[in-house]
């Protein structure tokens, strides 16, 4: 493929595009060129005007969506003249002019039209493409591409917010293939995007169903007909199956507190888990700080964390637990603890993440400390609903299968997102050509 060096054709910093090459039958079009389209500012209104009236596009609406959804928009009171001046049209692009999130300044979204008038706010501006020059969705992808994003961020001004104005944006040059090729590229990327969106919906639905399943299994169990009322925390009562029990956490596990000292960290050594590493799901050690063998031995004198343990933070993110699914050695840093289960470990892990377990934890944290802190005493006294061992295993198996299904869906979505990102880099620069 013959290519031309874009840097030889561009006049200043604002026209540079990372990568520097594109096919020789593509054109470099400056966004400020009259053949490219036209810019206009959004409308500014007083605070009291917001809340009802006409739909408007704000900063958050832009960077949250590739294609703008009118039904999710907020409203502002406008006159009919203002609506006529600022109303968006199908195929318009809206760009963030100002943002407190550095990475989103100048970010685009595509407007597909809506059943009622929509305008854009003063913190955004509109670009109305010349449809003889651009397919609007293709141009949106180009403006979202890594080279253009890096350029926009580099030309933005930084203060309390990051800002980019129309004058700077107009200087940007975008590689433009023929319209027929733009449509093919847009179609490929949009099809992958639609598939990603369908996975997102499926994942959220699966998570909602799993959440309801968890709440049911841990209170009603599997196929029970006889129930009893038992004492719960703060004088409450709870109805559970007849052959279940309520026990304190200390009776169904060994609880090991960490040492309350900060060690010296080293470049190479054994991972030490701090509160920042404890997140829902399996414990991940790759980003943990390291300590020497001597420090490890000192911190694991009472207990060496092991496979099927549960780790928990006592400060800050105290509602979160991680499950140890690896035999790799590690130790616990200060303000953390290990729960070594005496019952089915997977059952106990899922139980510790139920809403009713979290509610009890919220009631028992120390409100006098600067940070929210759980005392060891309160942790030991947490109520645990305990089925028979057989039913613990059944419940754990059901929830593991649900978790595995969601994990599989998320992996497929992540792979599609990586594929889309890779294709964007290649299709939008002409490194891969589509057949017309």
C-alpha cells in the first residue's frame, strides 16, 4: 500500500496525527474547513431554568454514550426562539468543551435524533458534519480514536477543569476515506459495538437475577416447607428453614487479625495484602507491595493465609471481602484480617457479601473513629445463617455456576472490546482496508 506522511502536509501542532501515515487515496480534511461542517456553541442558562422544559445534552451525557439516548436527558426551560437556534439535528455530533475529567475533554457523541427537540448545554459544542464529506458515525469513531484523543488532550487548557475551544478543534485534520469506505468501516465497528451492548445488558440482567437468587437461597434455602423465627441483630426476627441455625462468625471460622505495624517494602519479595487489594471476587496479588521473607514470617506467625480463606478489610472498604483461590504465599498488612472457615468456604464467602450481612456490618462499625472501622469483637459476633453441610454445598454450587456464567459473559465482552479497539486503530488509519 502506498502511503503519504501526514506530517509533511500539516502546518502546526494542532494538525498532527499520531502514526503519521494513511492510504494515498484518503484525504486529510481539517474540521474547520467549510466542506467539513460547521461548529456552534451550546446554550447557557441560569441555574433556576433547569429541571423542566426542553431536553438538553450535558457533559456526562456525552462521554457516557457513543449514540445519544434522548430519553435519558435532563431538561431546561427555553423560549421557542432559543429552541430554533440551538436545536440539534439527526447526525449532529456533540463534543465536551469543558470537563473535570481530564481524559474526556473534547469527547464526541453521535445524535441519532429524538421525538422532541434537544439542545446542547454551554459546556458542550455542536459539530454539524457535511454529509457529502462525512458519514457522521464514522467521524464520531475517528474523533474517539486514540491518535485524535491524544491530540485533543494535548491542545486543551488545564485549570480547575480541562477545556478545549472551537478554534483549537477546528485546526484538527482527520483522515477521510471515500464515503463508501466510511460506511463500511462504521458498519463493522457499530456491529461489534451493538454486540458489546447486548452482552452488557445480558450481564446486568444475570447479576440482578443472581442477586435475587442469593437473597432467596440464604434465607429460604432449597425446597423447604417448614420455617421458624429466630432472633436477629438489634432485636429483629428472621424466618429461616426449620433445620438451620444462626451462629456467630467466631463459631464457624477462625478469625486472625493482622499486625498493627507498617513494614518496610521491597522491590522483590512476598506479596502483602493491604485494604486497597481487597475487592469483591478472587484475591489478586499482582499489584500488591512486597516484603522480605523475615517480614512475611513475622506477619504470618499466627496464621499463614491459605487456599479457601476469606480476607477482609477492617477500615474504609470494610464491606468488601476477597476469596483466596490460590496456593501462592502472601501475608496480611495492617487493618486487614483473615477468616479461615470451618464450614463450606464458598458458602461463607457468598454469605459475607449478602445485603443482610452487609447491613449488620454497617450497624456495627465504629462511628467514633475518623475512618469507618470494624472492631475485631464486632466481626467475631457477626450473625451467620448456617444450613446443613449438604445444603451449604448445594447453595455454593448453584452460586458458583451463576458466577461462572457471568464471568464467561464478561470475558467475552472484554474480548470484543479489545477486538473493537484493535480494529479502530487499523481501520481508521487504513492499515486494514475494507472491500467496497
